[in-house]
């Protein structure tokens, strides 16, 4: 299996790994295909994601995509983070082997789940459609 240099970089030296104890939003999702789990922590200030960390039992591809995804949303407004797709993350990593695409869905879903947790905790109303996981069925991923 061929991994791009960027995937290897982010796998060997992943960014934003860990836990935020006083996180404003926490999201945990599982991948039905492989059983791996991803946990995402967000710090949110005035609608901006000021910090983000992740923990996963996922594989190299899950680690690399989460590292890249968290880099991409750090410092961004929530609205931008919700627009981030696993496809955009895979592109930023110069691609993933086709059989590994399902791993990249974990990061996108965990970010969305963490934002939803933040909204729920703060009584912020939201449109369910924003949290619709397009890839979910295709890749057999549970919410
Ligand atoms: Fe489970 Fe990649 S094999 S996340």
C-alpha cells in the first residue's frame, strides 16, 4: 500500500494529539467497518475553535487525517469546521489508498459530533441537516 509523504509525516508526527480537560465540546464516533474509535475535544471561544485535540485507536490513516483535520480547523469559526469534509482532508494529504478512505471519515464525524455536543451543552439551536454525515452509509460508519 502506498502512502503519500504527507500521510507519513502526519502519522509519524501527528499534531494535536491528546485531551482537553475543560473542553467545550467532546465528540466520540466509531467506525463500524473496523471498530476503531475517535474522540475529539474542542475549545470554543466566541464561535472560534481556539484549540482542538484528538485521541484515537484508529490506524495510521485515521491518525494522519485527524492530524490534518485538526490543523485545518484550529483558529477557524465553527461554521468553517462544519464545512470540512473527509474529502478535503484526504486532498490536503495528497490522497489515501482507496481501501483507507473509510478511515478518514472518523475525523470529520468526530469534529461534527464535538460541535453538536457544544451546541447541546449551551442550548444553542442548530439545523440537524448540518450534522448529516453524507459518507456514513456509504462507508458503513455509525454516528
Ligand atoms: Fe479503522 Fe483505519 S482501519 S480507522
